């Protein structure tokens, strides 16, 4: 659910306006689509090919799928012997930083 919450927050905090500004500054929609999933789907929305709710649904699905592929990749790396130190995403930013600093190799 954190993925969906972050997407909702990102869109509410100005993602659509950011993409509109980039398009207004002269970037072509094809260029923006290389900058990430959000830019592709928001560009489609701004072009009028997707209503907001449909854009949100499709983008949310795409991000979840990408996240699943990332986790598969990391799990495979662990099986191959790479040590990965996982950080609890529910920690506060200060606690995350403290954890990182505490666990840095000396």
C-alpha cells in the first residue's frame, strides 16, 4: 500500500504540473517517456488520451509490477551470495539514517 500512497502524494504535490511545465518548456512527449513510469502515464493523461482515474490506475499497476521485478532481482542476488541489508521502510527518516550510519563498514 505504500506504493499507492506515495503515488497519490506525488501526484497531489505537483507531478502533473511538473510534467506540464516540462512539456510547455519544449520537451517532446516522446522524450519525457524515457524519464520514468510517472512521466509516461502523466504525459498520456495531459495529452487527453487517459482520464485522471485511468491514468492513476494504470500507473499504480505499472509501479507495482516494476517493484515486484526489483524484489525478484534483489532476492536472486541474495541467493547468489550477495549480502543485502534491508532497511525497514516504516522507520522515520532520522531512524533510517541512524541505521545506515550504524551499519556502515568501518
